[in-house]
C-alpha cells in the first residue's frame, strides 16, 4: 500500500524500497456512500471529517522559515530554513543539561539510555515530555577518541538503533569504529521511541493488499476509504504525538542528544531520508556542525508531487538497469529481448494478478499490490536482483510465495504476521513535513499522464500511492524550502547516479544549496553508496570522518 517517500538505506536489509505499487489509468469516480455513510471525498479540501474535529487541539510546531525574493530567472522556492538562535532558551536548558544513564542492552557490547525531549519545543511541559531511546557502542581502538558518531538509516520510520546494532557497528570500517563511539537514537514516533501506531496486524495485512490500480468508481472509493481508515487508526491510537513527529522536531532532538553526549559539535552519517534529517540539523544549528555525511540525498526544495514523480522516474531507471541485466541471461523470466519488452511482460504479470491473485503462503495470496511491492523492494540493491529473478520465475509458474517474502521484508512484517511501526511513522512524518501531493482522486487523474511518462511500469500506481496524505488528520507544518546552513563546516553530500529512491539530481541540488556542501558522486546502481563495495567512496568518506578533509570538488567514484 501507500508508503510514498519511504526512504531507507539498503545497507542493513536486502529488500527495501521507497514508494509503491502498480499502474493503470481509471475512469472518473462518481460520489458514493462509504461504509461510514458519508460521501467519498473527491474535492480539493477533502479530509476525514471526524478526525479533524478530534485532533483540532493538537498544536503545530512553528517552523523557522524565512522568505526572500526569488531571482527573476530562478524557479527555486524562496523559503529558506533559518538557523535557530545560538543560545539555548531558558525553558529548554533542563533538557540540554540532562545526563544520560547508560545501562547494558540485550545486545552484547551495546549500552542503552533514555533521552527526555519536549513534545512541543515552543511550549515545553514536563507532563508532555517524550522519551527517546538511545544506544551506543564505545570506540574500539586505543587511540585518541574523536567523539560520538551518530547514525540514521532513513525512513522516515527506520529504527536507528536497529541499524546500529545489526549493521553499522559491524559494517562500518574498523578505522572509523576505532575512533568514534557509535551512537543511534530512534527518532520520536519510531520503534523504541514512543512509536506511532495505527492498525492491528490483521488490518495492516488488508491495507497492504488494497488495489492501487483502481479500474472503476467502486475501486477508487475502496482505496480512499482505506486511506481514511489508516488515518483514523493513527489518530485514535497515537493522539497528540501525531502532530509532533516532524523532521524539524527530530533534528532538534538530535541537538539535545549532542549536548547530553558532551559533544561540542555533531558528527553524523545519515542515509536516504537521514540526509534530510542531517541537512535540517545543519540548517537549524550551523555553528554546531562537525563532520556530516549525507548519503543518498534528498532535495528539500521540492514539493510532494515533484518528490513522488522524481522517485517514480528513479524506480524506472533502476528497473531498466535490472531488466538490461536480466535479458542477457537465458533464464530471465521477463524474456531475452530488451528492457522495454521486459517491462511490458512485468506489466502483463501485474494485470494477471489484479484479475486473479496467486497462491502463496497459506492462507495468504500474492495480489498485484503485494507483487509490485516485492519488485520495487529489490530495486534498492543490485545484490537483490538474483532474488527478484527467481521470485518472478516462480510467479510465472504459479507460486507467489517468493515475491510475497520480498514484499514482507519491505513492510517489516515478521513470519508471525507482526508489523514493525515503520509504515506508521513513515506516513506520520511525511504528511507533516510537506503539504499533500494530491487532495482528491481528481487531482491524481490529472497527474497520471506525467507519472506514466516518468515510468511506464510503475507510474500510475505511484501517482495513486501519493494520495494518502490528502486525508491526513493533522495539517502539514512544513513546506518546501532551501537549506543554506550558513557558517557550517564542510558537509559531504553523496549521490549515486542510478539511485532508485533518491535520484542523483537531488544530491547535486542539496550540495548546491548548502553553503559548504561538497558533492561526492558514485557512478553505480542501488540506493546509497557508503560501505556498499566502492573502495573509492569508502576511502573518501573515511578520510573526511577521521581528518575533516572532504574529497576534491565533484569527485567521482565507480
């Protein structure tokens, strides 16, 4: 189902992805009664009526934007993220002065602690405070310690603690781990930090299977009702926290953690969505920027529709690379002619599944939506292409189980049928950070041709996936903006040329926005670049982390 703008690093898991689902154009939807007895919303200001009333008292964070006139020949947004005052406000000093109490974790070699942060930074109240989970693994070397290295794998909604304990603390280069305490904090609303919850596991199963290639008014209405049910579940289960999980607030939590770690400046490696989190920190606290690596970068100046359309094109680029490799193999399940023909065969498979799902793991079946999720998940990392070929081959022979397993990995669904909170936190953060891409089915229908141009394989479905925030109960507190971070030290931005989830032009744009941005290019496939096999990339980043020396301007690696 919809997880538009889901952005995770591929380092910790093979099957991850950034959007969803599959594609076909549809008829105009006519008004109809939903299960709740209300007309299906199909207008520009459509929102779930009861949710908005229930949450009307949730406060919205005040985002420190400033506006400046755009140059006459520029199409860039005029808003910029303004730095916060250097002095910590008196009301926030108790948070900045707190001391962390470290204790052993269940995972050997790691310590854990709890950081306290205000729910609302503009109106801090002890009664509303949020508890944020933190973990660390101390530097392993005997040389001089360089401080803390904070990591975040993206999402939004990915567990930073899980990423640290399962991957970064072992997969990052030994020279880096020897000099830094490796630290992670699950952002507010994520995993161990007061997680956003929305649906039961059974309802989440139904959510992931709903048809996102609606062929008629009834299917459009079912899709809209599904988005509304999801939003109602988040509102009912997560309460006032739902209005305070923005990237701005998560970045401010990072500064409180920096102070609690006794670090004068922040050293950080953020992947995928984690680059937006790191860039936001730099924009708010440029004077506290140490060494920042932003790998698989986002462009914060884009609106939600442009973000989703760019990602759609990114997944088409990734699929083309996969298909060009596949058709060279005699056993390619998509044929042995060319990438275009392979895409047509995949589209035909999706249409077959739309009409008749395949048997998979009993009692579950492989629907079109789940199959498309499985395909997209494998686009994140070329090492998953073999798994995808095998899964598609099985599907063509009537067995949907392998593709279903790829889809389950994407959703973080366990074998016991339990879901992590990744998808819930993802929606909550995305819908706060930007106004919705679309507010009604009519908006989607108008945009479908542009999405199909971006991707003949995934275009229409990803357009419909981007509708979900149109029914979110909390108004967006963010908007597109540039992040110059004036006065910050050198910030290393890393972009991969055929990245499916964070297209390479985004890295170029972010590096240009940052007053001290330095771009490192990886000419390759997959999502993100650090610790993924390029000695050139790893050497450049390691040197920067250990000596503060960024690579030469516009260095390229392969």
